[in-house]
């Protein structure tokens, strides 16, 4: 099977399938095709007749700032930098909270009247359970 025959078979299959599409879908496809053809014709005209200013479909001539690669680069990088800064702030805040909780537990253990060896005793947990009950 050569390339042209393969292309014809694909085209026939697509034509057959396009007949079964809903009207909304086929209408949108037709509008997209017409827009693409008009852009192609416009680009052919641009190539044959040089223009002083670039022309965009549906808009006026763009300003110089719109085409600046530095501006596009900065505007692309800004949200990423903001996200990274936010994640770093959350991480620092979480570490600070964890350190404060650990310091509070350490100070409670060190200032308590119970000797440190009592915390390692197996019966200490039972003692705590029994002392909490009314």
C-alpha cells in the first residue's frame, strides 16, 4: 500500500465518520476550518506584500512590550516564584510550630517533680492511667 492510497482510505473513513457527528460539533469544525483558511490566506498575503507593522486577526497592532521575550519570561516566572516562596514560608512556619511544641514538652518534663527515671519505668503508664480516673 503506497502513501497516496493510505491517504485516500483515511480521508474516506473521516468523511464517513463526519456524517454521523451532531450538528453542533460539525458546525464548530466548519467554523474552525474557515478560520484556519482565512489565517492561511492572510499569511500568504503577508509574505507577498511586506507590511510595516504586524497585523493580528481581531486586534490592533501590538505594542513593542507585548513581544519582549524578557517580559514574557518574567511574567512566566513570577507565579512560580510566588508559589515557591509560599511553600517555603509554610515549611518554616511548620518547623517553628513543631519546635515550639517540643520545647514545651521538654520544659514540662524538666520542671516536673517526677524523676526522669520514672518515665522509663514500665508501670509508669499504668500509674498515669489510674491517677487520671476520678
